C-alpha cells in the first residue's frame, strides 16, 4: 500500500500507458519505451514517500507464503498439502496428564473472586514446564511444536482465561523468543534455563500511553552515554498494559535510542532497541496492577526515570542497538498466530460443546430448546464458526511448524478468530439465557464472555488489524509485483527495473481479469463433490479479489487512508484464507460423522461473506465508474452466493446438539473434567442419555404405554441430571456483605415499614 502513489502516477499518464495496457506483451522500441517510462518513473519517484526504517521492518518481517498465492489470484488447495498440525506423542502425553491436572486444579470462580491464581497453581505451572514450551530442551524447555503450544493454550483457556493468559505470555512475544533468536550466548545461558524452570517469570514492555497500536511512535527513549567507564543507555520509560508485570522477575523493554555523541561508533545505531532487565535493576519500578474488566490475570505498569542500562543488558549486545523493531516484527507473527487465536478457539469450542449440549437438555414448552428455530439460528452460527476457527488455527500452526512466520496471515488469525470466537460466545449466551447471567461455579460461560474483549483488544486491536494491517501489509508485501516496484523507486536509479515491474503489474491485472470472467462462467454449480465444488468457488473469488486489488491501486496513496475500503478488502482476504483452511481441514477429516453438513454450512457462509465484502467495495469505491467496472469483471451475472438456507441451519443445529462425531471433534483439546459434578462434564455426559430418553418418551406417547423398569431408570437419571444442569448459583451475600459483621443491614432495608433487617 505504501507504493500505491506510484500507481496513481501511472494512472495520471493514462494516455501514454494506453498502448501498454492494450497489449502489455508487445515489445515497443527502446526509444519509445524510454519516452513512456522515463517521465512516469520521475513522477512516481517524486510522489513516492520515503519509507522509514520501522515501515521497512514491518514490511519485511515474517515470511510470505500462501498469502502471496491469494494475491496472485490463483491459490491452490494442493499447495497446502505440505502442512500438518498434529500433536507429537510427548505433547499428547502432556495434554493428557499435566494439562488435565492443571485444569482440574483451576476453580475459575474462586480465581475471579480472589483476583489471582492460587499459590499451588502458580507452583504447578512453573514446576511442570508450562512457561518453557518454546524453549529448546538444551536449555531445559519443552521444545514443543507450534501446534503443541497452541493446543495447550486452547485446553487451558477452555477452563480458565486468566490461567491461559499466564501460560501463553512467556511463550509468546517476549524475552524467551527474543533471546533464542538474537541473544548472546551469555544471555541465553543466564536466562533461558531459569525461564524454562519458572524461577524467572518474564514480561515484555512495548505499549505506552501514546504508543498502543502505533508502537513505533513511542515516547520511551534512551540516550547512549557512559557511566563509570561503562557504555550504556540512560533511559526513561512509562509502559502500561504489560501482562505479568506485577509478578515478573525480568522485563524486556523496547525503547527508542539516540546516539548524539556517536559513542556507538558504528557498532549498532540509533533506533528502537530491546533491553532485558531484572526486577531489582536500579530505577526500575514494577508492581502496580490494572483491573482488566475484573479478569484477574496479572497486568500492570513498568516505569523508569533516568535508568542506566549497560550494553550487556541489550538483547544481542551492542551490535543489536537500533535493531529492536526488526527483532520485534520478526517475532510478532508467530506469537499473534498462536496465543490469542488459541484462546478464542477455546471459547468457540466451549460454546459449541457446552451451550449446544445445554440447549438439547434444557426444555421449554415440553421440548428441547435446541429444536426451536430461533435457538437453531444461534446453534448453527456457533457450529459454523467452530469449524472455521479450528481450521484457521490448525493451518497457521502447520505453517509455523514448517518454520514459516506468516505475518499477514497471523493478522487474519488474530482478528478473525477472536472476532468469531466472541460472536460464538455471545450467541451461546443467548442460548443459555438466565443460566448465563448468574455467575458462580455452575455458570460455565460468563467468565469467558467477560474475558473476550481482552482478546479483541490486545496484540493489535482488531479494528486496527482489520482496517489497516491485514490488507495494507498484505497488498504491499504479498502482492507478487507491488513491493518489487516499490523497491525500484526507493533504491537508486532503476529505470529498467521499473519498466519490468510495471509491465508485470499490468500483466497481472490482465490475467486476473480474464480469470475472473472465466471462473465466473465455469465455476461449479453442483455439490455432488463438496470439496471440488467449494474449491471452485474459492478459486473464482480469489481471482475477483486479485483483480479488484489491482484496480484499487488507482487510489494511489489515498488507499492507505481509505480504511473502510481496506477493511472490506481485509474481510475478503480473510474469507479466502479461512475458506482454504476449511477446505484443507475438511480434506483431512472427511471421516468424521456429520462433517459434510457443517462444512457445507461454513463454506456457504464464507463465500457469502467474501461476496458481501467485494460488493461493499464496489458500491463505495470513491472513483466514479470504477466500482461498476469492478463488478462487470467479477460478478458479470450478478450475485452468486446467498447465506445458508433455513434447511442448512436446521441440519447444523441438530448436528451440534446431538451425540455426533462433529461434537467429538469440537471437544478435542478442550478441557472436560473428570469430576462428574462439573457442569460442562455433566452436560457432556448427559447429552447422549437425554437424546435416548427423549426417544423413549416419544415411543411411549406413540404406543400409549408405560415405561419398562430399565426405560424409567434412564428417564429418571436424565431428569435428575437436567434438574442439576438448569440450576444457577445463589449466595448468602455478595460484595461487602461477604465479610460484613453479623449486625450488617442491607441499605435497601432502611426505612421499610416492617422494620426488617434481613
């Protein structure tokens, strides 16, 4: 997107370009090419803003892979065959034993009431290696795969969000990841074993009051200086929203360093720098907490004024001074792909398994509420989002397992999976009704509902990620020709390179125009082969997306600020990634009972969402006539996709609220307690019995007979379980009443006519 002004310059000289656009493959004489391209090149260079080092670092961070395939307009499902997301035997054992044990220990109601995890939980997390999942075994860590790491977080989050956050932060963007990639051997040996064992508890300080989403614009500064003959940095910083800071024993700090006296002498340079300080470092102030919507994970401030940081405390040493932004961008893609998406997948699984099970067991008007069409709309949406989220999570885990760092796709996973997770939880709250709004041990969903805004907000707020990052970074970095064109304008006098990439860009647009029109006509209309049918739809929509992206470059630099347009492009791109992820996941799980039904629903939804986003761009494109031109080459026959039908909704709702293979698939890597009285465990165990009992009751009514002793036992067992499941918690007192003296009188009783005090 940063290079879009060059495209605007080309459009302004449309007359000169018309011959090239008409026949880009034609070889014009060298002199005419110079006449055409020379002035264009000069205009483009003048209009192209210089990229800052932070912008370059963001663009060049991570890796480009399947995101580029989407921008080419011809992604292939076969290209995803190389990815796999399966637990190793060691990881599966850890899930079945240590993770299960941890989840059994977690009383989330008590955690929320106390505002902290209990001591025995903290000790268990540290001693069992939960904080060292990404650290190599050579340093005492678990050395889990990305998928293993992700599944651990998913299972913990399905029990307790505060515990999941506590575990995920040390394994995400933070000191361990930075040390592994950039630390000196001395720093690695000093910190990594302690981090793996939990004797060092880390946090990372990036965000400040003026630099939340705009982290590169931080006010946290440092100046290179000498103190007592030691070269270092004198810094001041004021960080907030720092998870684990109130209890961390070490903190990674990002500060913007200047070197006015040239003391670095070429070993390092001015710019954002990452230091690693221990809690007792002189001048470092830590301990204050934020109240994050009463979700009791440790989160607070890190501050310092006139703090001297020796070069030995810079991650990587003096040679890494000024390289902090590059380091952070390289590490960010992996962390954003795993931690928050895993938590959101957990919320979706909990909604799909527990809320839909509750809906089948709970009765109103003598029928299960899961059979009511209003409730079925919620259940189908939850089920569809569950399949989509799990698919997106597993595919990105597979990419990271292959040592990719998918910067653009990580943004999609963070924004889309957390947003769909929140939607699933909101829909589930509507399903369980009063049972969702009365908090206590019996309420399996309220704390998750309260926690969801945290996932939406942190590590790049979803609004920013959607409206700026996904498409903005994706267009510039993943487009096959745009970034090379930018580099010809940024780096020296490269007229020949400019010609080459302009022609390639034009050819790309022509090819995708042809593909878009052809695939609109030839796309599959039959669902006899579901996989082939929806691969055809995705291929068509990818060509639509690619040609519209090329046409949108007419906005030039204005495209960067057209956030509603950019956001819709992000929606379309996200639907394509998630669509291919769902195709890939379905292909691997076709044996699962009922998956065809929910796959059809999910893909129908994704096709409709992509079309809606593309139509929205066309209807609102600010250049007169261009929106219509886009539509003529993308949807020449009108709208092709509709939302799921009522019949699809009914089928999916029945599937997710029945004892089916798809429910078992959703329950994988989700915590279900071994305690039969646990509410989720009781729902999960009662569901198949309730379905059998309802079938027996239907037969009894039809045959007009009484139940046999065995049938009655099952009916009575289910009815007893149903009575437990539908109950909500009540308390003798809440808030200040809990510790109030015996003569405490509730203020509401003051002045009542009976003189009541209780």
